């Protein structure tokens, strides 16, 4: 997938360079390239930021699962003959009975507080993905590139917008190619 993405972006950039040099001038090429690089940096920074965030969440989840499995294994070792199974089941039943006895308003308030806590926790943990060093650098590059073009009076709106749009279009095209490739690979595997 990443190889296809890189190949498609290189082809798009080469076509953009040739198009700019044949039909326009060097200033147009400069606008398209600065916008193209800015857009590419923003997309890559977003990708790496969210990827790192997801990997951290997965590692935390794996650690939690391994701790739970360790506790379960210790419980099985400690209670070889199942002597305490009835006590555990009785505790679960008494908790269920307590939940049933609560009135609806109390349950609603508790669930609302849990949802708020999850919202703030999720906002805090995901904030590292969109406030990463990569994204800040990419947006600084985008802003400085734009202002340098404007300050030198060589800013061409159409060229700049064309450069900005091509990276997301390249991503969409790479995903379409990836989906089609996987579809044909799955068909081929079914025939075999």
C-alpha cells in the first residue's frame, strides 16, 4: 500500500512539473511544488501522529490483557479444586441484584458521568495525535511557504491550490488501487 502511494505521488508530481513547465513558467512551478510539499508533509504528519497514537493504545490494551490473563492463571493455580467458585458466583449475583434495585434516575446519572469521563480521557489521549511535533512542523512549513510566496509577489492562486489538492487525490487513488488489487487477489484465492 505504501509503495503504491509513493509511486502514485511521484508520478503525480512529475506530471505536475511537466505541466507547469510546458504551459506556465517557473513561478507557477514553484507555487505548485511548495503547495505539494506542504500538503504531503501535513498528510504524512497526520498519518504518523495517528499511527503512534494507535500503537500506544494497542500496547496499553495488550498490557492490560496480559495482566488479566496472569491474574486468571494465578486464580486457577490457587484454586485447583474450584473451592471458591461458589463464592465468586454469589458475589456476581449480589451485584446484579443491587443494580436492579437502583432507580432509573440514579443509573442514568452514573452512565452520564461515565460517558463524560470517557470523553475527556479520549480527548486527552487523542490530543497527542493532532498536537504532535510532526504536524506542527508541517503546518509551519505550509504557512511559511505561503507567506514567502505572497511576500515576494510570486503567489499564483490556481497553481498553489492545484499543488494542495493533488496529494489528497493521490491518497484516494492509491486507496482505490489497493481495494481493486485486494478484490482481484481475493477472487483469485477463491478460485484456487
